[in-house]
């Protein structure tokens, strides 16, 4: 068994996949350095250094068979952070090379491809819910701030949605679980990586003076428009699962 260790990045993973074929490894597994725990003391460790030339060669070859949409599906699997995602992607590349004239992502008879499809659906569902349930709060510097804690790393997938929708104001979305975010300053929309995690006990002190008034008004509106006689908790939970309530001002 040979274990290829990479830096946890998308390019790093596909560099490792390239080197599986470059060095003709057969019995192999891929793991990020952060998540690696050596269980087999006899396994050979191969340290992969990220090289975009190598990852691009794999991705360009894949694009010829599965298209850009297929590459996007593989990105979703990567962002799912599934414990087996490296080996699923390696399996997809191996099958693509074995069947160069086919779109292997449509072969649902294969258990790995079926799992890839299921993961993509779960990630898509989380991405959609993040675009629906994000609530911005106005800060003292006039930046609108939103905090999220998604099950999957969907921040890269919702970036374009918010950039297109809120072009006339500065905003920031921060992933509490992964400690990074997106900041839009009216000109650029870039990722940022703070050294320390957000202190939830202190950040409310930086609210704009108007923010609490806005929140109170919204909560009153939500209460007044609610028709008690037509209350259907079961249906409500289907559309707005309880784990998303922490984002919603009207639920506080």
C-alpha cells in the first residue's frame, strides 16, 4: 500500500492523482496531511507537492470526456469533505481513462459513480439553502455581514450568486466552521482567511446603530403576518429545517 499525502487543496489532490499514474502505483490511497492517521505501519508514504501543471493535465483530459459540467461535479465532491472523497475522485479518473469515449459520470451501475451522484445532490441542496437562508447584519463600517455554518464547504459555490445579487453594497460572508469567508468591496469579491476565529460574543458590539431596530421591525412583521389558524409545523420544517433557524433573524 502506498499513501499519497497532499496539502488539502483541489490542485493538490489532482496533482496526487496525476502521480498515481506517473509512478504507476496500483495499491494506493490518497489523504490530506491534515486528516492523515497512519494505521498501516508498512505503508509507503509519498509526499505530493502541488503542481498546477500536473493537476491541469488531469482536468483538461477529464474535460474531454465529462465536460465542464462533469468537472464541476467533481469539485462538489471535493467540497463535500466526505471522508472517502479522494478515493472516489481517483476512481472516477481511472474509469475515465479506461473508457475514454464515455461520460463515466452517467454510469450509475458503478457504486463509486452512484455515490458521487448522491454527494453532488446533497451539496447542491446545501448550496441552495445557503442562498435562501443567509441573513446579513449591518455593521458599524457599513459592511453587511453574514455568518454561516454549512455541513459542506459550499462558500465557493455561492460566491457568484451573492456577487451578482448584491452589487451595490459591501458585504461579507463568513464560514464559522472553516474559518474563512468572502468579502465584496464593490470592486472585487475575494476570499479571506483570518488568523483567529470570530468571537460571537464580541461581534454584536460592532452592529450599526440601526441594525437592532431593523431586526426588531422584521421580527414584528414576521409575527404579525403569521396566521395562527393555518400553522403547519411539519410542512414548515420540511421547507426550513430546524438547523437553519440559527441564521434567521425572525426565529430569534
